[in-house]
């Protein structure tokens, strides 16, 4: 900040520059729908403590009192649900500049003034007013869960709150909790273990490789390609995870053309191949034993082989697929069944003579089993 802004500029001065005059939540929701997303999570409050709704606990440091003068969270929640998607809220426990938090920290967490007067009332307000179906908790790592009193909050959330029957939460509720306790595990940012996990998990990652926000100085090479997005999706879902793709809008409320283009291309791939992703479960093999960059999912009696590279010849060997279990094989996005043959304990699939076209990002074989 000291390199790019005039002397004396403080973090709080950003609030006046945050105008969101071009913010169109319905357009945002349409982009997210087109991307193939099933749920959307907005940052309701990050580590600076600024809330995207008129929080009663964040006087004069929220999107209605200063900046856009608009309930950004509420408007997006309405638009997302209207588009048929589920809505969630990211929320940071701690705040960089809050004197109550820093006082509790200096007291080595023996006091809870920040939690009792700010964090807990704020979270309950968020839940009661907007009824998110996902609460993505963060900013917990400095203090133990006993300081945050997070178990008491979760007891209220699942037993008394208006979303007690619908809400899911992640695993960031106190130091040492990540990847151990939660409805789903987020573990670390960009968590992508590459092997089957024993608990439901989510890969929260960024389309901009270097930032969770918008960067004015970003270059084309700083963004993941659509092929890289599809690759991450295949790796994640085959190992039992969900994929949460982060984008950073501008201060004036725009999802930039680069982000929009990537998301729409991603959605186009899912339009053809989403059958291999949605409502699937991991197969007994997560990736192939012979051919690199083939990942598996399953649903009912079908196994899906997501191949990330178009074969150099017209044949693909699937080492994990025993031909004895195969009834038919189809290429999603193409008509008819493919020819296949046994090769030891593997299956060799022959492709028709066609250009990869819409399948160029990755193609999917639907293996119907006997």
C-alpha cells in the first residue's frame, strides 16, 4: 500500500473509494449460474472488519454507512436465490484493527470482550437476517475455540437458528480445528490433496493465481486457464471434494471480462460434461493406473473417466477399468457407443475420427457397467 498510494493514506481510506456504482447482483448471479455453480459464497466481512451489510455491530464501517450506501450482501442473496442457486456467507472472526480484539489478544485470551460484544452478535445477526445455507468461517487461527466460544455458536446454529435444518459449515472455528472438525473440511487455502479423503471437503482456490482480490496490475499469465480450472475440478471431485472458485470484483462492482470469460467457458464445458461431476461419488480408483491425467467419478452403474488430454492416437488405454465389467462406453458430447477391447486387465477405447472441438478442455468417457 505504501508503494501505490500517497503518503498518509490508511486502510480506512479505501472505504470512500469503494463505490460499487456498477454493481448489478442479477448480472453477477447470471454469470455464476452460467459457470455451472450450484452455490455462491460472498465475503460478508473480511479481516479489516468492514461488513457488506448494515451490521448493528459495525457502525460506520459497513457498506450502507460508508462507500456504496447499499446492502451488497442482501442484494446478492436475493439475486442468487432467484437464479436457483444456494447462497452462503464467508465471515472472518478476527479483525485487524479492532481494539477490543487486540485487547483480548494482549490478555492472552483470558477476556472475551470482542467475542461477546462484536463477533458473536454479528454472526447471529448474519444468520437471522440472511439465512445463509453455507457459513464459511475464517480468521480463527490466533485463538482457541474456547475464546471464540464457537461450539456454543454451532449448538445454537444447529438447534435453534432459522437455518438449523439446511446450513452447512466448514472447519475454521478455532486454532487447531482446521481439517479436524466441521461439516466439511477446507483445511488450507487451495487444498487439493490428490487422494481420496475420509471426510467431505472443499478446495477453495483462486482464479487469479496470486490473489483473492482484484489486482490492477495483473497480467494474463496470472490467471488460471480454463483447462487448468477443469483439471482442478476433476482432481477435486474424484477425491470427494467440492470446488469453490474465488474471483475478485472491482471497487466499482464489476466482474471483469477476464473472470467472466473464464467462468462462462468453464460452464460451457460443464453443460456437456456435468453429468460426470454433479451428484457423483468417488470411484474405487481416483486416477488411472496407466494413462496419466485420467480421473474417475461414478454415479449409479456408470463410471466416468475424465481425460484431461486428447489422445495422440485414436485410442486410450484405461488401466483401472477391467473390460469384464463394461457394457457400453460413450463419449459425452458425441453420439453413439465407442468400440473397446480387452488388453490384459485394462480396457482400450477407440475414438471416432473427430476434432476435439468443445471437448478440447477435457473429454469424458461414460462407462456403463454390467
